[in-house]
C-alpha cells in the first residue's frame, strides 16, 4: 500500500508516517529527513538546502525528485511507501505519477492533515524545545507555513479529485488522528 500524507509543517505527518510504517511494514519517505541527512553530510546539495531552509524557501523540485527517484525505484520498497511531505508542488506530483507508473505502482490513499497556523505554532514550539530541530524557528515556520499553503493548494486540488483523498482534522489529538487513519486503510 502506497500512501501520501499531506499537511503543513508541524501537522503531525512524521508521527502518523511512523505509525503507518510499523502497522503496514512499509518505508517512510520523508523529504524533511532526506534533506536533513544531506545537510548533515554537508554535501554541496546540503549547503543549498541549508541556505534555502534558513530563508524559508522550499528546496528545488530537481533536488527533491532526484532523492525520491532512488527510493521509489527500489524493488524492496515496492507498494510499501509512505510519502511524508512529498509531493509539495504540481511538478513533484506529476514526477511521482511518472515514477510510480514506471515501477508499476499506484497511490492507494491520500491523507490531508488540515491544521490552522495557530495550532501548528504551539506544536512546533514544543517540538523545537524537545527535539532541538534547527528548522523550527518561529519566523522560519511562518514563512514555511505560508509558502506551503500557497504552493500545495494546487497539489491538494489535483489529488482531491481522487476518490482515495481523505481530509482529516489535524488539530485532533494524535491517537484520534491515528484512529481516523485506521478507518481508511482497512487492513
């Protein structure tokens, strides 16, 4: 089962992705984790990513698509992919469709964790203190949230026409969100 999880930064995609990975014996594809790994390696791509993240920008589709392609084409991960934070643009969505088609796969479920900015600000403040994540500064978060909503609206519209698209109130408690997801996966 391949699943896409949408939601603004701080919506709980990572938490729910980890749950789905365990429940479905799947593989999480977190663009955030992939990008942070490149930053940690201090590679040339990592340096570009660091600069863009500090300025509240999204990373270029080319960089993200290259990182994703390797994972989607891995036969051991076939039909066991949980996309956390990808795709974020129409071009990424079209790229994902192409990659999946080339590897004879489909998206089985599309989940949108819809959360208001004020709730996310409170969550991220807690996460910043507990996890000490460098991408969780308040000003950066506001820019990332606004850019996310602007960039992702066309992608949400694109996928919302799919019968497997499900919107979930992301302001609910973690276990309530998990229960709602369970009703959609029917495993």
